[in-house]
């Protein structure tokens, strides 16, 4: 019987590892985007790959995910000439500077 218990434990560990690996392509939590006091968009467990475009320009972003974000003023997650991106930590929020304009997209920072 000891070998069947070991096999069962090993199988359980392997299944857990596969499940955890499968979940890594999504950020656990919410990204909330506002324009002034108005909620524009709320994204739940967004994919961690690629560029995410907001429906419209937003002036405040709250990062309630377990991943860091990079905010952009362009709709394609690029930094315009003379511009900059903004790094947003886990659990943080930030307000756009009026001189740079609203944020239009975000991506997840490499870990």
C-alpha cells in the first residue's frame, strides 16, 4: 500500500503544478479605469499578455491585480516621441497628469 499512497501524492502534486501553470496567463484581480468620477471600465482577471486598450481615455487607474502595470497615453502601448509610460505597482492607483493627457492603454510589466 505505501507505493499507491506515494503515487497518489505524486499525481496530486503534478495536477496542482499543471493547474497553477495554466492560471499564469491571467492577472488575478481587477483593473478599474475612471474618467474623473465616472467608471469607464472594470476588467476582471485580464490576460497578462499583449496590449489592453481602454474604451476611452481615462484619468485614473486602480490596479487591484497581483501584477504590475504599465500605462500608456497611446492606444497601442507605445511611448510617443518625447513622451513616457507610467509604472503602476500592485494595489496602487494613479491619476493622469493633465499636461500628458489621458491614458489609452496598458500592459503588464514583465516579471
